C-alpha cells in the first residue's frame, strides 16, 4: 500500500540496465478495479503471480501476468474465493514448477490455515485445491510467507492469534502422479 491505501501498479525493471529508463509499469486495476493490495509475488519463469491479501477487505483474486506480454492483455485473474470463501488474505507464495502455493495469513475470520494450491497447467477454479492445516494442529495458521527448497514447502510462522513459532513443512509435487 502507499499513502493513499492499496494500489495495483506493478513496476518491472530490466536488471541488466538498473536505471529509471529501464522501468515499465502495469496498472492491474485497469483489468479489474479490485486488483490491488497484494502481499508478495513469485514467478515460474514465464508468468509473474501476485498474491492477494487486502484491498480494503481480504480478497482472493490472483493476478497472473505474462512476462512476454506485459500489458493488460497479458493479465489473467483467478479468484480463489470462488472455490472456498475463506481462500483470501494470503501472505506470499511460491511454486515447485507444477503448482503455485498461496500461504495463508488472515481472512475475514481471523488467522487462517487454509493453504491454497493451483495447478499451473489448469489456471482455473477446477485447478485449485486447498488444505486446512488447522485440522492437523489448531495453531497452524497466520503464516507470513513461505519458500521451497525444491522438495518441501516451508511456511513461516507469525501470528496465529498470538505470535507463534509453529512452522509447517509440506512435501511438494515430485512427478509421476505425485500429490
């Protein structure tokens, strides 16, 4: 967010020429006025994914930008909350190359443990699955980002109602029909 609140402008920098003339911008709100208030992003090499958090309310619309078409025409939107109304308010994400993972932080009901996974070969609601980590342990919620080592996904503990040290490790997709 900036001084005016949540916004949806993306800046792309050509790192080889780290100058202001190497910067281009894309306003995601030109595609959908609710595409603002993201908290984190990641890339699979071809697409950049922006992690939905709070645009004035917790929301679940993932913005995917084609890095080879950095225009409004290269933006695709997937609303995770159409799969489950609590798939909102994420903080960070990552990919294992096949799936994108969205780290649960907080939604309209407080700290969340619902980890969303999107099949990158099926970027539609039918490609979305999720698991509620609180079914394993009620304290597994309210994370502040995540990362992968290629085999496992790690969720960074933050605030599950009180500040927590409970991290979560999830085995990732590993080919040949793996989950």
